[in-house]
């Protein structure tokens, strides 16, 4: 049998379904968004926490065995040592696992930027690998912390320039008021089982709250008059919620009460919230969300420690920004293009000098012509060209050319960084 030819063996590989590459110039927006988030979170006392991309599967099972994330979407696998692991589907459980493991002082305030993995049907705004920016704060039940966390999520979206963001707010109660409410809701649903969608006819008893969140017409109609948890909160939860809403109002953060907002994961208690963008399709319009969790630390083996956090999706925020025409990629990656017609070593030295002085500059390679190098400068969006030809090399000078006006000036090499900075200012 003839061996297959080399070209036949060489497949053209593509990123796996539901994943995507982020290339320039889009990657510059990505970088800017992470920096914006880090700055905002840092200013509020949150510090970076990095956790592994995979954890023991059981860490994530704790977020709720009845949830889609755990039931259907987990990227779990056995490693070579026979450990049952899973790629992180969300950001909260790993941070709380790290908190439980290391027991830092409380309040513990962390932010993260983390790829997350869910085996979902890929579509616009829904990927198998997406990226979340989030915070977690553990160690206090103070409603003022809820106000801080919710406000931070909202302000991040605002700083990106998203105009139409809606903040939905709900309380999921606690161990005192939720169980009796769930009983009442389950009884209500049992009476209407025949009217629910196929999925929830089966699962309503196991997770009645999820039915409220179901987007299908049948469930929406059947639950139109269902009892609302917001009307059935215990005194402590009601007071907590009132303080959160009052705190948000005091800061001028607009919110909409959303008694049906239950969120995907099981661990939430009291405050839950979601940020939605009207610029996105209804099925994928959540930019992010989060809430309080009362027992997650305990269920991961730690001392009972209340916490609150949120995650926003990088891809979703950038998609919403595209739709609204805000947060564009920067026009240029570098300010200066170094042009060298003497072979290339001069460009190496001059670029090094400028970069050391803090100037963003790039240069051409392969000994290309002056014209080709200036074309590269244009394509990169540089504002200035710093040119070294035979004359400049001999004279110890550099010709600075303003690429918009064409104006140029020959300057001593020692002064070039200072003069470039002045012109860029
Ligand atoms: P969740 O934990 O499901 O509330 O997710 C938090 C945020 O992450 C969502 O509001 C989205 O912005 C984003 N997100 C969740 N799942 C996906 C996905 N499959 N693809 C893209 N973004 C996602």
C-alpha cells in the first residue's frame, strides 16, 4: 500500500466548536476590558486570585446537582491518575474552595479573570469556552457589601459605555423562608403539571424555582400567578433586601425588581442580580450576574461563611458593545514606526532606545525599501516615523516625520525620546 502523501496528511486545523481565537485588533479591546475591570475592582479593595482551570468534580457538583451546568454541561474527565476532574464552568466555586483551603482573613475580597467551560450548543454569545471577570467577597452578611458588589458590576458595564443595561434584582430568601415557600410553589406547580413545558413537567418537583425562570411560553403562562418569594421573605431577609435597595438608590444605581430571577446555580441565598443588555438577543442577553451564597463555604468543607459575588462574560460585554457602537479597538497599536534604510541594526538600536523610554514603537524587518517601511507605518496607525538613512546614521541624527501632516525635522539622536514624547503629547 502506498503511504499517503505529506499534503494528504496535513489537515487544516480549526479551533474546536464553541471556542474562538481572539486576534488583534479585537484582542486589544479584550485587554482593555480586563484592565478596566482590574482597576475598578482594585480600587474597591478586591485583589487578584488565580485558581486552577480544573478542580475536583465534586467542587462544582456543590453548585447544584439539579442545575443544567452540573447535569448537562460539565466538561468532566478522568485524569491519568484516575481523579475525577472538571474544567471550571463558573468562577465562584473555585474561589470559595481556595478560601476554604487557605483561610485568609475576612472580609476576603477577590477578583478573577478566568476562562470557563460549558458543553452548550454553540451559538452567537454562547460558547463552550467563554471568559468571565468576577469578584467574590466572603466573611460578612452586611447588606452594604451587597450594594458594593452590585454597584461594581453595574459600573463596569457603564464604564465600557453600555447605555441600555438593566439591573434586575431579587432576593431568594434563606433557610428560614425559602423551604416553606418552595413547598407552596411546588404545590402550585403540581396542580398545573399538565400545563408546564416537557422538561419542567418532569423536573418541577426537584427544582421548582427553575420553572419560574423557564423562558418557554407554557411555563410562563402556567406560573403567571405563582406565589412570589419576594412576598414571602422572613423579616430578616426582608430587612436585608430593603437595605440593599435603599443603598443602591442612595448611590443612584437604577434597578428593576425581578421576582422571577432565580439564576442558574443552586447556592444563592438572599440578594441575586443579573445585568441584561437590550442590545442582545433575549436568550443570550445576560451580561453577567451573581448574588449571595450562604452555605457554599460550608459545603466545601469550610466554616460557615457568607459570601457574595458576580461574574460577567467578556464575550457578551464585547458583543453588546459592538451592537451599541461603543468600546472600539484602539486605532493603533504603536505610536512610532522606526524606519531604517541602512540595513536594520540602526532600527534595532533606535527602537530599543524609544521602548526603554516608554514609547510604543515598532519597525520593519528584512531590509525593505523606505516606501514599504512607510507603508507599514501607515498600516499600523503610527503617528510618527523615526527615520534613519545613510545621512542620519553618519550625522548621529534621526528624522522625525509626522505621518498626518508630512512635516519632518532632523533631531539629534540623544534627544529623540524626549522630542517624540513631546510630539505625541
Ligand atoms: P452564569 O454563571 O451562567 O450566570 O454566567 C455568568 C455570565 O457569563 C453570563 O451572564 C454570560 O455573560 C457569561 N456566560 C455564561 N455562559 C456563557 C457561554 N456559554 N458563552 C458565553 N458567555 C457565557
